C-alpha cells in the first residue's frame, strides 16, 4: 500500500494553468519511457492499446464510444496530475461523475441506483482500508482522492466491475514500483508512489474489456 500526501487542488486560476502546463513534458517522458516517466510507461501503453481496441470496435460499441472517449481523456488528466503532484483534482472527478450518471440514465436507467450504491461502497471500502493501514503502520495508505476515483469506478462499472478494476490497478502499481526500484527512483516501501494512474487504468480496462469473471 502506498503512502499519500493530502492536499486539495482547484482546477481554476493561474496556479492550475501553470501546473497543467507541466504535464505535457511528463506525458512525453511516460510515453517514451524515459526519466521519471519510465515506471508509468507500461500503464500508459496498456491504456493506449486498449483505446485503439475501443475505437476499432466502434460499430459494436455504438452509443458508448463517445462517453468512453470522454472517460479516457478525463482519466488521462487525473493520472497525470496524480503522477506529477500526488493529488487527484476534484474537477475531472466531478465531470466524469456527471458523465457517468448521464450515461447510465440514458442507457440503463434501472441500473443507476445500483451504480450509485457501488460508488458509495467503493469509496467506503478504500477509506476503511486507508484507516486500517494508518492505524497499523502509522502513515496513510491511500489518499481520499484515490477513494473518490474508486467511487468513480463504481459509478461507471457497477459492483461487478470493481474487483477487476482494483486487481488491474494493484498489478499495475506493483509493476511500476518494481521498475522504479530498478532505476533507483524508489527508495523503499515507505517511499510514496501515485496510485491514481493505476486505478484509472483499472477502471479503463474494465470499461473496454468488461468485468473479470471467476472460473
């Protein structure tokens, strides 16, 4: 479990614009697997390949292509902010939350209460894990932003998609940590790494390929 720093970021004003401007070089480093971006390169490549698969299935995806593209763009912004600043901004989360509710209401309104319940359960689950980890280790485990992002996964995927999104996220985070240790940018277990990019990848992979099934 990773250590997190807690602070808020508002997506308005000159400070945010300056911070957003610093994301482009980081995105290039991640895609090209160089410098500090190298540990996140596998997650980025997986996201891009699954995006291509999503677009290639446009005739079958139909109505869901547009919200899927919005989801991908929002998750990319969230992942880059968390990778750069160790914070998940509320603005994209709120926008994607509204988009998720609208998509559910337009496609399967009877499922909307279930998805809202999944969002609440996902948020509560990660907050409880964080509290338990902090009690045992004396340091935070996951941030409130991560809990909000997992809640977003519940809203878009429902209960069925939550296990897969978390499994993908944890596996991606472990791979990223191993690469960071190998290149010397991660000192040890107490050194913080951003979990948001990996949770975002998990959400996206389940959205594109569907929930994991046992057996």
